[in-house]
C-alpha cells in the first residue's frame, strides 16, 4: 500500500515557455506522424503480402516497423492534443501507461536491431549456410525474446517508479512521461531508481550495441575480401540502411539514459526524446525503402495489384 497520495495528473510543459514555437512544431509533428504511419504500415503490408519478402531480414524489418508505429502512437497523439489545448495535462494512470509502453518498445527495438545485425552477418559471412542458420523458427524465437525481455525491463521500471513520492510536484518539463523525467521530479532519495535504470539500460543498450558493432566488424572484414567492386558495393548497400537506423536510434538513447542523473538536462532531454520518439520512426521506413531494391520492387508490385481492379 502507498504511504502517499499520488497526484491525480501531471502538467507537461512541452514548449509552453516558447508559445511562438507551438504551431510550427505542431505542424512538423502532425506531418511526421502521418508519414510514420504511412511508411511503417507500407513496409508491414509489403513484408506480409509479397512472397519475395518472406526472408528473415524482412520478418525483422516488419517487427521494427510495427515497433515504430506503436512507439509514435504512444506519445505523439497526446503531444498534439496538449499542443492544441490550454490544459497541458496527463492523468497519473495515463502517464504510468505511457512510460511503461515507451520503455517496453524501446528495449524491444534494441534487441530487434541486434537480431537484424546478426542476420546481415550470416548473410554476408556465411552465405552458403544462411538458410540453415537463419531458419524461420529461430527468427520467431529472437523476436519473442526481444518482446519478452523488453516487457520484463519495463515491468521493473514501472514497479520502482510508481513507488516514488512527488510531494505535490506535478510539473514535468517534458513533452511526455519518461522514467528519467519522473525520477528527476520525485522528492525522495531516488538512488535505487537511478542505479536500476542505469544498469538495465546499460544492459539493454550496450550489449545489443556491442553485438551490432562486432557483427559489422566481421562484415567489414568479409566485404573487403570481395574481389569485385560491384560485389563490395552490393554487400555494403544491404548493410548501410541498417547502420543508419542503428545510429539514429542508439545515439540519442545513449545520450539520455547513460549519463549520471545529476548532469541530466531536462531542457535538452525533452527535445532529444522528441527526436527518437517521432523523427527516427518516421525516417526508418524511408531509409529502408529508398536504399532497398527488393522493398521498392515489392511496393511497385503491390501498387500495381491494387491499381488493376480500379482500371477495370
């Protein structure tokens, strides 16, 4: 039982200290959200409907797109609603659900990106054994591990965060509810929360990142051994999209979560959180589509199939 009364709601400051920025940011977020929805739904549809995209790489890619869809939907509609309203509030329960889902999806994405790097490693370094190693059940197991471990991490964070007292403090200097901002708002000693957050995030961010970098180290060595420049270009082409996505996702996350709480700047943190909760999920489908002939071909076939009945 709680020894304190949780606040009924939190006030999310967002950029209310810069009212002139609200309309441009509202437009940018709305356009980004629409693009994120369209782009990620397109990738999920072509991965499911096109038989040529039923390989492990596209199983992971469709899960990544689904994660990005959920990621943006967890935060952006509520940010847009607050920007269009004078009462910039979120209920205590809504706030808890928001940071719970946000952390679940974030950690799941870390592991899905690592699984994609493993897939690229096997495809380039063990091409003859690719079908044997990256069989469908293994891909499904890796995806299940990603979702379950992300959920486990989120559960620990929520159990610790809901026990924090806020002593009447209700103003969050953020666009949405996030664990570091909640810890910063608390009026109690949060050493346990700080340490647990640091350890779990280090595990979920740095271990997958180490595996990604290791995979790409082996990939680079294998690619440099390819004799033809065309072969090298093709091999690098299949990996470059994934590397760009990894950079866009990991760099902001490392900045936010892997610095000591004392040096955590809420002003910088809220804009960086906004970047990886909306800009990264919006860019991901376009990065994969623009640099991937298979996805572009599948999209063309899907559009041609949808267009055929309309022309009759």
